[in-house]
C-alpha cells in the first residue's frame, strides 16, 4: 500500500512538472471562430468605418518612425530566414551600369515603352489624362479577353467555343488595345534583341529567348491583321 | 480503498503526462519531410514575378524553417518582372529581358515544394511541367497492316500534351503534376491549400462568371483523397480563403449618375467605369461572399476530417482590414499598424505592388498565423517569425512605392496584363 502511494506521488510530481513546462511555452489562443469574429461586426467592404470606405491617400497615416530610424532587429535570424539580405543594397556601380544600359537602349530605340520616365519627354496634363484613358481601355479589353480564356480553359475535346456576343466590342477601344499591344510587343522584341546582342545571356536563356521571339513575332502578325479588320467606327 | 482510487487517478495522470510528452516529441517526426501543394501564395509570387528571394520568403518556407525543417524547390528567374525593382531602377534592360523570358536558377530532380503560381486544385491534379492537362486526349491516325496486303489506318486516342505556362514549366520541370510529385515525395506534413484561384478570378475580371463550385468541390475532394492515400502524411495545414473582394487590387467606386450596376468595387488603376463589367456591384460581392462561405466551410470540414490544422485566414484578414496588424519591435518600439495595402510612406503594408499578393512582411504574417494554428492543433512549440524583422528588412516597407504615381507609366498597363493573364 505504501509502495503504491509512493508510485502515485511520483507520477503526480512528474505530471505537475510536465504541465508546468507545457504551460510555460505560452498557450496560444486558437483561431477565432466565426461566432467570435461575427461579434466584432466587421463592416462590409466599402461601408463607412471599413478601411476601404476612405479613398486611398485619405487614410490618416500612423505616426511611425521610418525603418532606418527604428532599432535594427537581430541580423542572424533575419539572414537565416531571408538569405537575399546578404546581398545588401544595390551598389553605386550596379546602378551606374543600369543607367548605362538604359542610355544605350534609349539611343537605339527612343520610343521603346520600357524606357523609364527620365528617358522620355515629361507628360503634359492632357497627355497624362490621355494615358489614363488609354490604360482604362487597354486593361478593359485585356480583362475581357482573359475572362473569356478562363471560361474556356477546361473545355472538353470537341466542345464548341463561346460565340461572340451580339453587341460587338467598342471599335475605338479595341483599336487602342491593339495599338498598345503592338507597341509593347515591338518594344519587348527590341529589348530582347538588345539583351541578346550585348547582355551575354547563358545558352539556356538564348534557347528560351529564341523560342519566345518566334512566338511573339507570330503574335505580332496576328495582332496587326486583327487591327486591320477593326471597323473605322 | 481511498489509496487504491488515488493510485488509479495518479496512473491516469501519468499516462496523460506520458502521452503529452510523446505528442510534443513528434514535431520533429511530423516535419521530417514537409511537402507543399499550392498556388502563387505558396510559391512567393510578387508583382509580377517569382524569383529566388520571393520563393525564400514564401509562407511554407518560413514555417518549415521555424519548425526546424526545409523544403526543396526549383528556383525560378521569372517569367515577367519585379515591378518594384524596375521602378526603383535596380533592374535595367538586361535584367528585365532576362526576367521576362524566365528560366531556372538551381534545380532539383524532385521538389518537395511543388506550389505553382496560377494553380488551383484542378491544375494540382492535371497540370505538370510538361503538359497543360495530363488527362487531355486527342484522336490520332495510326497506320498498320490490317491484312498482309492492306495497309490502312485506325483512329486511336492519345495524350494531348500541350506546353503549360512557364511557371509550371520551370517550377515542376519533369517531376509530374503537383499531386504526382507529392505521391513520390511521400511527405510527413503537407501544406495543402490551392483554393484561392478558384475565386480570385472574380476580383481580377470583376465578374462572377468564373465561379465554378462543382469543379472546386470535385477537384478539392479528389486532391485530398489522393493525399490521404499517400499513407505517409501525419499532419498538415489548410487555410480558409480571405475575402478577395477586399484585397488592395479593388477599391470602392460610386457612379456619378448613381447607376447601381456601375457602382461597387473597381480595379484600383481604373480612372472611371464605362461598363457594368468593370465593377463588382453589391449583388456580385454578395455572390462572392456566398461562394467563399461554402468553399471555406468545405476547407474546414476537410481539414478536420484529415486531422489537419486549419488557419482561419478569412477571419484574420477581416481583422487586419478593419484594425490593421500591430508591428511591435524590441523595447516596445511600435512602427505602427500594417494595413491590407501596399506600403505607403509612414504606413506599413502587407501587399506587393499588384495589390493581390503579400510582400515579405505579408508572408511573415501569413506564416505566423499558420504556425499558431499548427501549434494549437498539435501541441507543438514552433517559434513565430519576427514580424518586426520582416517589416524592417522588407525593401518595399523600407522604401515604399506609391503605385498610384505610376499609372501613366508606359509599362504599367503591360504589368497589369501579365497579372491578369496569369490566371486566365
């Protein structure tokens, strides 16, 4: 009887020790369930009081120190988690090389759409408005085409494609889309040719580039043909 | 009598204690060989590319590292481009060209991390690094000697293997589909969520026509069935999908003429709305909410059935959207509340410049929520990532870019086209 009591006492002590160690790790609350979250009454997107109820830029910024002024966190752990930090910030030499590349490209292809703003004439207010309108038109068409492709992504063999809608697309908008796409593809081909000529790409990059350029040239031709078919009004 | 019952209670307590010790000891076993299936969130897509640094900061990699484990993956060098690096003039013509065409850095024969940008449960089952759809078939003529004097053909059904997108080509190479890879890897722990792209299309296309609940249910169930059949999986984690209608890509818009179907949520870069197709109106937002509700209920049910941890990121993200995410550093330093948006000056943010995917800080937050759910479910003690460190070292938070200042940039339209097109 006494032995049993001793054994039981030891087991209890072991349990107590384990429980103390377990609790010492900190009990994390489980994820909130729907009922708890609902009780917080998250407003619908766009409704007053939600983040998106304010226009961007009108949300009062929190008074926060810039990262450079905040105390630096432990580096060892950061380098373990994010190894790219070992590379540090881009050097002045690297940035000078980047600028030199842009200068050479700008000399060869002054209308290339990939050129940064500093290599292009600054936009007037009217040009900026036109650029925004162009962005609206081009992305509207791109979105429509992507949605169409998505809808037919898993079509079974022999399944007929979607019929074009009764009301055709806006010719002006479609023409703008083709003009932008053609200009971007031409710029992309120029960029790649520039890279292949003086960027010293690896053999594998050259192989991928050759295949891509062949495909892009076909795409360019198809776009030009479709562009030519857009009605005048 | 009293001593006897006292001994029984002590014995039960000891058994409980031993069981607790045994359970705590198996974190190492469970993370002996983690595996990942997933999408752009798991791969580290960052507007608009995948590259080594973004793959390294993706949530499954962080969680695995914190659990004392590791993942192997094919390192990508594109396709497309890192818009932050381009706008900050850190990526010039050679860098952009190289990134647009894409390719691989280091490669592995059998990646344990098979998550791929643009994937969903359908492509987890059907898209490999070689074929867009491994189940696709076509008819082909096969010539043969029908008799000793008659050479003719017959129609035979053969695989229709068409080249997949570059993310799959470079991410999976010749290892198979995501689920086939997991069947070969035989993971002990699985990061198993690839649900987001079943619903993200609604935000990118501002349309609900892409929603397909039958396909989601069918392919999610089949994926989890095959995961269960692997036999090696001891545990895993799934997460619910946040409300995609509240991501930074969309912002409220009210039609000046008061038309209900021209008002709602539009893409952040649009200056106006000229068609109902360009907004998600109130009824569409409600439909998305309903779809998400059903999808997330399925995720929770499946997770519970498989004994997985389930992180309720829908609730977490709603909280961040409403209240922000506190970032607290050493000695109580408080940089502020991180918002569900790309960073702005003096305003930490969790998103990258596409308004869809997390930045380095966002992934740290993501990882910590998963760690919390895993620890709770399995009684583990995986340490969390320092969100303060992630904020401090994140180049986008350190040096924010207000994308709204670049909307007239020639390249911006193409950047958006790539983001939209990835999910087409």
